[in-house]
C-alpha cells in the first residue's frame, strides 16, 4: 500500500520520501527511497526526514517486538525447550504524533474487533489528523 500511495502522491505533484522494509516491489520512479531492514532502522530513517515533511502517511505497522538476542549462526538443538526473549520496538507512529509540529499525520487501523472504537482510540492516542 505504501508504494501505491507514494506513486499516487508523486502523480499528484508531491515530493515523496518512501521508507520501506524489504520487498520485491518495484521502486516508484522519481521518489526519494530509503531502504531499511529493521524497526530500529525505520525509526532512524523516519526521524531523519520527519521535520522536512508536510504530510506523513504511516500505512504499515512495524512489528511490535524484536528478538532480544540475535544469532548469526544456527542454534543447535538441546534436550530442553528453547525460549526466545523479545524486546519492544519503538512505536514510530506514536513518536511522530509526539514530535509533530505542523505536519499532518495519517495512520491506518486494521482491527479484528471493534474497528471504529479502536480506530478512534488510536486517532486520539497517537495524535493523528486522520485515520483510515
């Protein structure tokens, strides 16, 4: 969806910055593209550009948690169970709502239950101007 929104905004004459995790989608033409691989990288990329934008659209959620200790090699099987500890990722949209000055901030809500009620809560809690 982010790629489609970036393409549409560009077609309408906007200067567009697209921050994207890994995908097989073709990059939109004439769009500033910032590739990231993790939630932390996305956080850093978003806030390196946030003061420059008039409108920020956050249309895809980053994972709420990440593995605390990452292994670059295979983890050998042992006799017992294996437990992974998770660390909370930063809430990028929430932080954008805190930091915004004159930016218009648009978020998305995909809920399993109580869609309208939860969307309204998110709109208020994250200081959004619009929620889809």
